[in-house]
């Protein structure tokens, strides 16, 4: 049997080595949490960007509806000016017989017509505003024409 015995004059020292706790599980947990946080952040940003694109596409559709509604308002007001009102800007009386046509895409429009005459020139300004959900688009049409001179019978 070999037993280590100190020789005379030797001092035995016991060195205690403290065992360090194992940290490999903690490092892995921190790594998983960091990667999960990064993926969650990237996914959230990608989702936000997609949401903005969907909103923009929806707004484009509503904007297009509003443009066509404003155009329909100009056409309706021109028809009314030349065919119904005898080439004079007249608004319909409340509950009158000239309601604006209803559009099938749920868009609406409002129009105004103003006219001014200077000597033999009449200037007509027609404004139309088309609305669809939160989008509004407007057109303004101005034209001038020569007004025929009126003759009075003798």
C-alpha cells in the first residue's frame, strides 16, 4: 500500500478547490431567449410592414372609387347644366326632382356650380367632390363660352 507520508520538514497543505457551479444550462437558456427575442422582433416588424401594405392597397381602392365618383359628379352637373337647367347653374330645391344619382360602389359625390357673365362671355365653374370611406378626391371644371346676344322684338 502506498501511502503518502510527508518527510520530516515538509508541511502538508491541503488545497481546496471550490467547484464552480455548472453554467452550461444558463448559457443555453440565455442564448435561446436572445434568439427568440430577435425572431419575435423581426416577425413583429414584418407583420407591421405587411399591415401597412394592406392598408395602402385598401386606400388605393377607396381613392380610385372617390376619383370616379368625383368624375361622375362633374358629368352629372354638366348634363344638368346643358340639358335640364337651360344652361344656368341651379341647385335643386330641398327634396326637389333632381337628386344626384346613387353610385353602386357606395361612393358619393357633392357638386357645386357657379356662373358669372361679363358682357357676352359666361364663365361656369363646376366643382365635384367624390367620397369613398376615408378617401376624398375633387375635380374642378371651369369653362367660358360666348353667350348669344338676345334680341328683343320690336
